[in-house]
C-alpha cells in the first residue's frame, strides 16, 4: 500500500488549516481588544434637549461623569439640571450614552460642555465577561498549535523510523 500520497494530502490539509487559522487569529484578537476598549469624551459641546428629553451621545456604556459645564461661562451645571446615563436610544433602538435634561431652563438655553468616560460599541461591561473574552485568543492559538503538531507527528515518526 502506497502511503506517500496520503501523507502528502494530510500535510497539505494541515498547512491550509494553519494558514486559515492564522488569518482568523488576527481578526479574533482585534475584536476581543475592541470590545474591551473604554474612551473619554472631553469637553464635547452639545445643546441640551427639551426638558424631560434625552440627547444621544457617543458610546454604548456610560462609565463615569467627569464634568458638565456651561460652554459660554465655564460654570459647573448641577446634576439636578442635566445628567448622563445609558439607555435605549429613541432614534435607532440601540443602547447608547444619553444626556438627560431635567430642568426646562437649561433646555435650548445654551451650549453645554460634557466630559464623560464610556465603553465603546460592543463593550463587555462585566469584568468576568472581559476575562473570558481574553481566553478566546489563547484557545485559538492552542488550536492552531495542535493542528501544526498533529500534522508534524507522521513526519516525525517517519524520520525516527518508527
């Protein structure tokens, strides 16, 4: 029985699997990094919505308010007048960071500078979820390594004369 053809086909399939795995590994690692990214918007100038309304801001998960100030005078605005939180957007039905106007006097009154920390779109808010997401590239690398080793075993046996 001629096994040289079978050995060559196995190595070819393994080689293709390794190449595809390495190509996909880059995309997997980039996506895992992206869903763990936080950002800061510093002094974003907006005009508040009407009293009792929301204005959608950038980001998916609201993490912390740094400041809300009047854009013209620079004075701090009370959080009883304006507040930042995350919720479902009325425009696209996606979770987003929103500026809520509680006092009608601030609505359309003046430009407001808003500074806040947020989680980017797709952000994993659970620390356990972020830890599990970090394991995905590790196991993908182990799977690529396993394919490479399994492809090498027949050749190593042949070299060893077993």
